[in-house]
C-alpha cells in the first residue's frame, strides 16, 4: 500500500492545527460557515446538479413529498396526502396554506407548470431521464393534482421526492432564460436565499414562515454562509484560524492530523457513495484478454480491498469493503454472494494458467479522489504481472473517453445518483449503451424487468440474481465505501446517514 504524501505547505498548516486555538465558531451569531470546494452561481439542482448545490437547493425548494432517510418513510411536504389509484397514476392532495418566499400563494398551477416544463421535449437539462417516465400531469382542483406515468415505475415516488422541486409559475414561467431563476431563486423551503456571488459565496437564512416540514425537514441553524475555497490548503488554514466552521473531504492523513486538535471534531457519514473497479469483458477497449474470466478473476483477487479501505480512505470504521453494487437500505437491493477474497498468490497462478505473464493495461480513474485508489490498485496488479499507467480524468473527459470505449480497467466512484433505489445502478451499468462494457443480456433483462415492477420483494428477487452474476463473472467489484468526512468546530454537530451527494443535508448541522 502506498503511503499518502502530504505537501510541505499542507503539512505545515496541519502542524499548526495541533497547536493553534481557532476563533470560536459563529454560534453566537447563529451563522454556519461552510467551505465550498466548487463555487456555485445558482441555487437550482435542475441546471446545476452537483453536491454543493444539493446542500442548499433542497432546503430552498420543496417537492410534493419528502423521503426521510433516517426512517425510510415518505413524508408530506407540499402534498399533505396521496394515493396510488392504479399502477401508473398517483393523486395528490395539496396544502392550501403555503406561500413562496416572495409572498405568492402555492397551488396546483405551480405543480402542473413545473412538471409540464420538466417533461417538455424542448426543455434541455442534464438529467432529463429523471422526468421522462412521466406521461402527463392533470389539475383536478386548486389543491389537487394527478400525475400519470408512461408505465409502472417503482422509483416514481423517489423521483418526485428528490428530483422535482416545485417552482412558482408566476416567476419561473415568465423567464426567457430559465437558468436565471437559480440566481434569484424563490422557493417554499425552510431557507431563503439572501445573496449569491460566485466569488463572495452564498448566504441563506431561516424562513420564519415555514411550517409544513414537520420534524423531517426544518431549519436547524439560523443562517448559512457557503464560502468558495477550491484549495484544500486554504480551507484548512481558514478552519484553523476560525474563518470557517466546516470543511470536508480531506485526505486520511490530513483528517487524522486535524483530529488531534481538541478544538475540532470529525464526523464520518456513510451515504451511498463507494469506489469500484470495472473490467471490459466485451472487448470494446481492445484488451481481449479481459474477456477471459480467469484473467478478470485474477485481477479482482489481486486487489487488496481491506488494505485500501483501512489505509487510504478517510472515515475510520465507516470506510470498509462492500460485497455488492448496492446497499441493503436501498429499495430493490439484495445479493447472496461476495466478491473474491484477496489472494495475490492465487491471482498470479490464474494469470499463468491463462497464459498471461506480463502485459500493460492502462487504468482510467474519475477525478483525483478515484486517482488515489487507482494508484493502490496499480500497485496490487503490478505484483501479478500487469503494468498500468494511471489516467486521471475530469468528468467531461471521463464521459468522452467512456463513450469511445477505451476503459479496459476503470477505477471510479458511484453514489446511485443519490437515490435509495438500485434502479439508477442498473441503468448506469447495464443499459447496453456507451457506459456498458459487459453487454450481458441476462443483466440487461434484469434491468428491464426490475424497472417496471412495483412490488419490492419481486424486484429484490430479480436484482439478487443480477448482482450475484456481477460478482461471479467478475465484471465490477466494489472496493470500499467512501464516507463523507467533515472536519468541523467542536461547537458544531453533524448528524450521520444522509444519502445526499454532499454527504449531509442542511438539517443535519446543529449547534452543540
């Protein structure tokens, strides 16, 4: 296992962290200051779907319902009740006492406008497939709507909870450029936006009139200031000197160093994110030997998942190897097998049996976070006769290279799209499109069958066979969970267990 090397400048800052006494968190001002690695210029998950936006946008805007990740239950928001009248139809009774941040009244017109805009073929957004399952929306009264799906969809309720914020028709509908809405957003959520500036950051404050979120969606701090700081060294220095209260996603060594300071606390929260290695069994990349099951098995046996989790991934006991491509708390998740055990001697023997003793196969990795894991995997594979050059790609380059079919060995990460259902995972890997490097008809059939059945037990039976096949054919192997690790002032408490791509929702942050 390769040891993480900390740059001298960061090491110096971390040395100071052990000794310095930072300024107090702004608990007295009820203002939580969070360092953002990726600055945001809008509060709109439709046009800016990234983790930083998820922390803020879902607290400014409400959907019809809320999925409580702590209790695994759907809770009311803008809809006070609902019923599924047939496999493709859901009716919603809406609240009649909700107003937007600008004072306008919420009603069914906002729901029908938002849904119609999202499903309109002329509306071009990055994750359009989040809405293509909807056939139409019907207004049944001022506070009643009906949403009709094109076919039975087991993820319909989750999509409505996670992916369909309801926008004010009288504001959003008048904009010629719809992406402008997020620069001056108007929502019904527990926080309202005070100001947005890509350089100065985002400021939000508690919406005093918010009363429909129950105990599951609420404002836990009075004010949020998200400060743009792309450099981790700057974030660390600001935490030490009291300029911010929360930073996240430092390396393991950096996190352990800051944890020694009694002024700071560390919270590791495991959502749905994990790292994985995938092999091109279909031959698209030109490395035909990866079509040999013995070679794929040998590669998987050579990867020290336990060592990577323990020595490379931050998060303490939250970082651990996984047994399948899904978590048990996701709808549709089931499996009865595990990946092969770490056995470098056995792997080397299998390579010899396959007639492969020395070969070079590049390893592609998505972003620097996967790059560190890829380096460890490369070291493991070198011991069984596979030499690898690491190619760390930005997201844009990753998509282009993926479509070109170049991924012989890929080390990446996946969060199921932040959705507690395995449908996103099956769609990502086994749709026989540009992302599919296996072209396994059995898996594609499982994806199609499980994606149109509402009964969760029946879906689990279908997906169990699929996930077990992934393990037995050695197509993809999860390496380690990737908990989100927050380093924060001791005055701050962070609840665990959020599925948010940011690692927490704003309601998870509290003052001690």
